[in-house]
C-alpha cells in the first residue's frame, strides 16, 4: 500500500509517489480545472505544480498576490490556492481583491498552526476552505477538486437561471391571450421599453388589459422590487394623497398611526397608477415633483427619496385634457415618454376565439364543469359583436354562459341578447381595381383606417404596423397636396 505523501512547504521536501490516482468519482473533467498556486517560496510552488499536473490539472504559479491577480485577469481560473501569510498583500487581501478581478474563482488558503482564526476570517470574506500545514498530498488535491466542482456548479446554476430568464421572456405573456397584429405591436413596444427606466403611459379603453401590459413591462424590467398597482378611480379623492405618499401619525384627524404610502411600497420596483386622469390638481403637483426631483414628503413628514419606475394608464385623452386645462401639461409630458395603446377588442377580432377558449376552460374549472364546446353559430356572434366593454365584457359573458348552459355546447341561446343579435359587418374589407396606383391604395387604406379608429393615429399606426410619425407625415403631405 502506498503511503500518502506528507511534506512541509517551509522545508521544500522532495516529492515522491506522484502517480495519478482516482480515489472517487468526479462530476467534472479534470482537464477543465485551472488552479493558480500562490506562495512566496519557490520550492513550494514547484512541488504543488507537480502534484496538480500529475492529477491532470492545469497549474499556474505566482510568487505574490499581485502576480496571482494578473494571472486571473489573463486566464479563466477555477481555484486559487494561496498561502495565508505572504510579504506585501496577504492571503486575506487577495481574497478581497479577487471579488473584483475573478469573482467566480474559489479560494483555498494554506495556513500554518496558530493562524486558524485568520483563516476563518478569510472564509467570512468569501474563501471556500483552508488546509493546514504541513500539507498532505491527497487532502490538498481533494480540497482543490471540491472547490473546482463548486465553481462548476455555481457556473451551471447561473447558466440555467439565464436560460430560464430567456425562456420566460420569450414565452407567451402571462395573462395576455391573443396573436393579432394590433396586440403583437403593443407587446413589442412594451417588451422593448421594459429594461429602460423611462416612464410609460398605457392608453386604451376600459377593459382592454392595460394593467396586464404594465405587468408585462415590470416582469421584463429586471427590477427586484414589487409591482404595486393603484386604481385611482376607485379611491375617494380625500385619501388619494395619503394613499400615494403616506402620512405620519397625527398628520390629520384620524391619523392615529403612521402609514407607508404606495410610492414607498414600490421602492426598487414599479408603481402602476391606473386611471391617472382622475388625479386632483393638488396631487398632480406632488406627483410631478416626484418625477422631476426624485423625492416627496409624506403628509406631516420630512422629505424622502423615491426610487421606483412609474407606469401610468388612462382611458382619457390626456393631451386634450391638458389643452382644456383639466390636466397639467407638464405632468402629461413627463408621463408620455413612451406611449403604448392597448387595442380594443373590436380591433383584434382574430383574438376572440382564443379568448373564448381561454375563458371557457378557466370558468369550467372554477365551476367544476366539463369545458363547453362552442358552436359555429355562437362563435360567429361572439366575433361579430363590437364589445364596448372589451375583454372584461367578453369574460363576463363567457362566465355567465358556463354557469347557465344546459348542454355541453355553447349555443347562441346561451348568449346575452345584445351579443346574440350581432351581425358581422364587412367594414374591414376594401377592394381596388386592378392597376390602381400603390400611392392611391396607400392613401385610401390610411384614410379608412383613421376613420375606423376615429382619428386615433397611434391606434391606426398599430393596426397598419407602421410608426405614428409615418402617419403624421403622410397625413401632412396629403393636406399639402
């Protein structure tokens, strides 16, 4: 039986018995392991380099901590094996410096008797482990190998997290159902804007899913803080200021305890203000200050720094409201950095069958029923209806049908009268004589689309898959003509 090698680094003992041995199964290839050995004693460097090379490691040596840092800058390093006590920069100093130079590298310290407490301190600073002198060949190899395996495991976990994040970003949006061009265009803008810090204004009718778009942006923003939503139209005007900014105890009659506002709750995350057009002029002034200066004052309190990303939503024409003096113009421009229009359901009829299937499955499960099968006639009525209440109205209609349906299929008789009477209009179809100039086709399609959107150029741009700037330019050139 071969005796395990023992040697004293201080004495530079001669090494024997350096045949490679396999003592356990390993989870990574030895050829992938790069170890940097750091010691101010040349004999120790030579001895350790031979040991690791015999084991199949890639061994690099450094006679000082500074030299080790240079090696770590030049090479991909798995493990740094360093002496604790060295002239100049010590082993602990090296551990701290490696956080910046090679944060993924694991550090193993070599320590003599009497310096164990210092080694433990180094582990608190991020070192993986320590080994005591005199070193034992098998022990030092096993420790370095385990450190390398930990390095590989951390790298693998990081890769899996990145892949999961990428999968999450490329997967269908949670809660948003549909594939129409109008919806995809809105989602494309939201996805592009998500990683930025820009304020986003989501426009659209009630029931179109403005909050879902806001959550889509938050989930892809990379922010660590929470998503905090506030429906301003549901709050009495007298408590909006306190709800947003918070208050100190005794700030007003009834303020018996201190209250943290929604802005504070959204620290490091996203604050979503739905129906922003309902804000009173006084609260508009305070919100403008937050956006301009990054600070605010809770009622009865001192100035507090604010750190959040704002997404606002409204079903009002804020530009017109600002012109009429009903909304602060400076606040409007602060909010309207990136505008996204959530399209109404009547402009994404292709999504109606998908939404119907989604809600049928959802409410069948909630009501412990088998999912209904939609008849052709019923689906035609659902697609033909204009849905003034948008997706929210469709959801209510399907829930009602699931609860009241007497058969296993969804029939026209299961729909509300207004939906059952709907007739499919051919308003979305246009025809042109063969040979019509492209410029004329473009002009007529643009005019018809603007008529359909009641002059909303943002929505018309989304439907046509072009920028709003292009529409403004073409409309302007038509007028010039």
